[in-house]
C-alpha cells in the first residue's frame, strides 16, 4: 500500500503511448497534520489515500499510476508556502490537492499559480479561491461559504423564525471573510448581527468572545472557525447558561466536532458540502466506504475524508479526458469546459468563468448520542 501511495518522484508530461511503461502522476498535499486543526488534515489525507489506492488497484488511468505525498503546515500560512515550493520544485508534483483552510490556501495558491500548477479541491469555501481571473489554476469541488451561510440563515428564519443572530469567528482571513459573508446574507432579510465575538487562530481562547456574544442575547450563533474552539465555545456557553442554537459551517468537520463535544444535549447544526456518506443510493458513497476500508481497515467514514475521496475522483475524471497528452494545460481545460462530470451519482458542472463544480449544501444536526445526522430541516431531528 505504501508503494502505491507514496513512491516516485517523476513529473508527468507527454502522451500515454501504448508501448510506454506506466507513468507516475504525482499528487501533493500540504495540510494541518499537527496542531488544533490536525483532525481535518488527517481526514482529508485519508480520503485522498483511499482514492489513490483504489485507482491504482483498478487501473482506472491507462498506462499510468498515481502517487501521493504530503507535508504538514500546521494550519500556518508561512509553512504552507514553504510546503508548496517543496512539493512543486523538489517532489515535482503534477498537481497540488486537498489544501486545508483559507489562510493556508490563500498563501499557497499564488505560489502554484506562478508555475501554472493546478490547485485542486482545497478544503475551503472562501470567495478568493473562486476568482478565476486572479487564480486561473484553482479548481474547487465544494459549494462556497457564502452558499453555506445563505442556507443557514434561510433555515434559521424559515424553519424557526429566528432573527436574532450572532456570529463567532476566527480572527484571520478565513473568519473575517466568513463574518462578511454572514453579514451580507443577513442583509437579504434587512437584518444585522445582534452581537459578535472573535478568537485567534490555533487557540481555544473563546471565553471572552462568548461573553461578547451573550450581550446581544442572540437566539442563534453562527460559528466560523475550527473544531476545537467551536466545541469550547459551545461547552462554555452551556456552562454559563447561554443556550442559543449553534450553526457551524462545513470546515469545522463533523467527526472532529463530535469527538470534541462527546455525547450530550446540544442544539448544534452543521452545513455540509458533500452528500450523506452513508447513502446506499449513491454509487460514489458505496465506492468511498469500500475504498476507505481497503486503505485503513476499521476507519470510520466521515464528511471530510469523503470530500478528499471525491476530490481525487474529480481529478481522475479530468485526467481521463486528456486522451492524447496529459499536460497541465489539458487538465485545467477540462475544468473550464461546460461539459458536466458525473461521479457515481454526483454531478459537477464547471465553465470558463466558473471554477466550482458543486453548489449543493446539505443539513446535519448533532444527535445527543454524539454524532451528526442528516436532516431535512431544523425541526426534524431523528429519534435516538
């Protein structure tokens, strides 16, 4: 398995001639494998590894194999820049894939753009990565944070009639962007946040922020941050008798937040950008669960690793269209075309000015037994 996933140092170019030996298509990832956001990086990596092993085992790319390497950036932008340079210049990757987070993607994507290295499926919904003119090398799988926040606020107002809404955000490019998107989304209803609070990246120091939030007496709080401070804020709020409904964006990571919260009576929701990985109706969900079991037996499926798996399947679908010659320009051209991709029940559509394949947002709710479950509305929690 290690050989299938990690071996090789060769960059890709040229045609897939039938008489050539298999080529190596090297994928590189920089993500947080240490620090407070490490669970997200590890899960994203796991999904990528599962898809790489599956592709090589099934030989889905004619006369070629995938190789995958990764470096830890601890969710810090300066390390993400260094890692991008090492992966591109020393490890000679064909693409960068699965970068985790807005601050690190904001730092690394321009490094890749300078050399026209495809920057595939970053784990972030930030608007800056959806600017095709500024970053023509970026390809997004997921819905944007603005779409997630619109869904949250539509649900809060439509399902519960909640209009007193506060915002807790991480004080960096990720959190401030999410805060601005949430404010813009509220303006659609003629509303403003009743209170807000912020905390510093890679810390759990949220108590002051929670007190700031409580001053506005919000009925609901939108969290734009990482899973450890999000869980700390939810627990501390309950401890001091402050009990709004909490709504998290997908970056928090449902499995990571589940582990931090543990079983309990919390009214917590989260938007997701990947469909339910438990689904028996979606072929790609079944494929994912089988691939995950093959690469790491006993691993628990979750939304983050499912997104990592989907990102590689999306990449492979584009590679398969470059039948004459696999060059980076050909790969990016597939994601500028309007011809849709079909990935085992998931439809993705791109275009010349649209580098985002999916616009879908799904709703999940925290269950008292300690897991997020798929629901139709804010009022439809499944029974135990």
